[in-house]
């Protein structure tokens, strides 16, 4: 599977396929135009955010986005003890808010952020309400960062995150997840192998819509294969059988304790890096500049996280898994994300579906994520290539190398009682090191 050179048709920074600019012809949140005949994508083109395929195909793509985000989104509340269906509900609501606030120009799903795992785990002794207060505080701070970006303009993004930085952040986010994919793959290698082979064959050989749904089809094939050979966990099958078809998600409110807030606020650094990295990644894939709505994206994510904290869900972030799906399908239609958001909200009211998701064996997840996480890592490299980043420049070379190894090796260090992992240190490291090293390089002797 390869990432198509979707940005090769660019002329300037923000020109679209018809020669107009995104700034003068912004995509609306509703009212998508049909791409071509709605059934196929011309070689070298993409389905833009303001376009869609036929509704059956769009719904299929949207369901694939649901599958891509489910494993990670449900993993966070499972680890932290937050209600799974509540987190799913607010991820769907948050995604809808994101699409509205960004005016439908940035295709993204807002799922549970892994950055919250460390502070929420560290503050479990303070109780769930205090933990939710920390989530609310992080959401408010992220919202304020977004407002600052909106007021100062996209030049702040360009100054703080040039291509060498954004490429490294996107790459390390994907590659940091590689050990997780490998561990899942190794736990059930036969099931994982069947899943991976199915994804590759369907994506490469599948005609029309089938080829665009390779990940969804591969997961389904892997699940069926696991069921046939007895690879499904008995306790999870029993839980599925006993689960109710309908149930209202558990809602609960926050309290505010400064000690917990202090533990949680540092994750905002990671959220900003992930969010801006997502905007840059989508820009690279679609060939359309989105810097002018980067502030809106941060505001939307901050609002979604704040709302989740007030309702009992975990904090949200733009999802790397869904970038992989877009790279594989070349479909960036926000219509598909409205389908995904609506599906998440509906499924949040079904404990039966939540139990069904938990029957998906680790081998199936390993086979799928081996492809998805790799696509994200390669996308970071592509950002460097498209921008012509010069790696004979010692500043670009050294800061990029250090950030990648910190992310891939999952460098984990603690600051006081807060433990941060490779994505945080790699992202923060290059954000700080690049401008410092660039300034110092001016004093280098010729």
C-alpha cells in the first residue's frame, strides 16, 4: 500500500484542483458536491473535504473511520476507568462540533487522547470528579491557545512549526505507535496475518468501493476467521451475549482541585502538537493550505475536551488513525466524518455494540494497525519531501533525528509526579530545539 502523491497538482500554497484558493472558496459544513460520477476517483485526484461520493459509498467510508478510531478511543477509558459509552458519546459530539467550527474544511475525528492517560492514572486517588476537573482545565487552556492563534494569524504556526518540525511530529506520532501494533500482531500472528493480507489484497485488487474499504473489510475478515478457529475470548463473547441493546450513557460532573489540574495541564502541549500536526498532514494530503483555520481547529478541540470533562468523558484530540484511512482511500470528505460522528453517538446508547467491539481480538487490531500506523509515519516523511526539507543542514538533521528517536523509542521521563512519553518529549523537544538551534546556527563560522 502506498500513499498517492495527492499534493502534486498544487500551484502555490492553497490552490485547489480547479485553480481557486481555499481562502476565497471555503468549504461549507453542509451541501457537498458530488465528486465526478460519485462512484470512482480519477487517478491522481482526491475527494476533497467539500465533496462526497454517492451516499452508500460515503456511509461505507464513514463506517471505516468508526472502525479505525474505535480501538484507541475505547482503550483510553478502559485504562483510566472512565465509562466507555460516555467517552464514545462525547467523541461523536466533539467531532460534530469540530466540523461545524472549522466550517467543514478539516476532515477529522476527535477521539480519546492518549496524552490524558498518565495524569488521569496518577490522580486516580483524588476521585473521578477531580479527574474530570483536570480534563475541563486542559480543554479551556487548549481553547485559549486556539483563540491566540486566531488573533495572531497562521504566521504563528509557520514560525513555530515549519515543515521540518511538522514532518517530525507527524512521523513520530505514527511510529511511536509501532510497538503497540507489533505487540498486538505477535499475540495472535495467524489471525493478524490473515487480517493484514486481507487489507492489502482488498486495497490493491478490490474494484471501486471495495478497494476503498480495505481496512473495514480486512477487520471483518479477520474477526470471522478468529471466530471460526476459536480466537475470540470466551468471557468477551459471554459479555456480548448478556449486554443490553439499549442503555443511556453514564453522565457525571467535575470538581476542581489544583493538584489534579497541575498534573493534567501539561498534556495541552501534546494536544497542540497533535492538532497542528493533523492540520499540516491533511494539507499535505489534499494539497490545500489550511493554516487559516488552524486556530479554529484548536478552539474546536478545546471546546470538545471541555464539554467531555463536564459530562464524564475523556479528553479528545484529532486522530492519527483516521489520517491513515484518508491516505489509504484518498477520500477526505467531511460528509464521511458526519457519518462517523452520528454513528458514534448512536452506538453510545448501545451497550451491546460496545461489547461487540471488545470481542475484536488483538490479532485483528494488530493486522490493521500495522498498516495504519505505518501510513502515518510515512506521511511525516512525505511532508519533508513535499517541502524540500534540506537534511544536509545540520539543524534540520540533528533536531529531526533526535525527535524521531525520542518518539520511536518512546522516551519516558517524569517531571515531578507527571510522567510523559515519547510523543510528548519528541514533539516538545523539536518545538523548543529547532528555533534555538536555528538561532545559534547564525553564529557558526563559514
